[in-house]
């Protein structure tokens, strides 16, 4: 996808690689960094995207977010450049938010991420089709540059196929700048290390608790110690349930 191919007033469907979705999305946004962008997110919170954009040299203050995720996960914090919508399936609320953003005249580009997510919330696609058609028409009428994304795997879905009828061009984004890949790999390494530390801390707390556990707790080990309570013939923990023998067969604790 070349920067010069994106013309103001045109609508593009950017088909992103299934294996490198995040990197390809960053490539699309990177090419729009000199635009005033209204970014409609159905996949990630605005806070998460702002962090990722900043890591890759895209200034968050140049992007206004319509966030349909944060309220559902309890992370909706007031910010000047974020407008929250209750959920990705709230089509009327979302349509009004996008219309209001375009009416301000501040933004010359709308990025909608993504059509693939809409197929989850509206499997039959009827309501989603009407919604997407309406947003595309509003974007065209307003003379804005519109970029709608989807995954390669969803290119054959009814919603995406219908959307192709309204866009000016379908662009396949399979490649991205080397520096984007390097930063994402570095970030993944850091996240992996933090997850490992958290897992070790969790295991350590279980060992510590098992040393203080009273009668009525059972300690079992499979490369790690799991602490569980006997209730109604079943020993339960947060990950799985372990069947226990009938009460008549259980060995009573020694006095």
C-alpha cells in the first residue's frame, strides 16, 4: 500500500494479513500520520492504541478515538481525544458518534477498525451491512478519506463482500516497515518476560500458602503445587475441578 495511492475523498478497504494484523494496521496508520485522523476502534481500547502508536512514532494527540471497547472492560477514563461508545454492537450510538466527529470539520480521515469485528457482533450481517453502508456514504459525502480494515480470512464474508461494492479500492496490506516489526518483537519479548515473572510469583504464593494450610486442604503437585478445598465431593480451584472419592472412603485425619 503506497502513500500516494490514498486520495482524499476516496474510500479504501485495507485487507490486513492474518499473521501480522497489528503490524499491518500500524503501517496503515503510519501512512496517515500527517492527517487529522478519527480512529474508530472495535478491537482495542484507546489507551492501548495510544501506547502502541507512541512506541512507533505516531503522536497520539494527532488522533481522535471513538472507543467502543473501554466501557465494557471498565477502563473508560475521560480524555480530550477520546469519545466512548458503549459497545461495538451499538450501531445507532456509534453512527451518531461518527457523524458528530465528521460534523466538527476537524478530521479529514476516518479509520474504521474493523469490519471483521462487526461480523462477530452481527453474524447475519443485515444490520451491520446497513450501518457500514451508511458510514461509507457519510464519509464520501463529507469529502473525507476513509479507510476500513478487515482480516484476510474475512474477505469472503457477506459483510465484507457487500462493503466492497461501496469502496473505491481494495488494498491488500501484507508488508510493513522493518522498524515496526522490530518494535513489535521487542514489545512481545517484554510482555513475555512480565508474564513469566507473574507466573513465578503466583507459584511462589501457592507454595507459601500450602505451608500454612489447615486440615481440609489438599496439596497436589504436577510440576507445581495446587491448593484446593474439599467441597461436596469435589476439590475445586480456579483452573479445574478434581473429582474426590466418596466421603465413606476418605481417610480421616489422624488425631
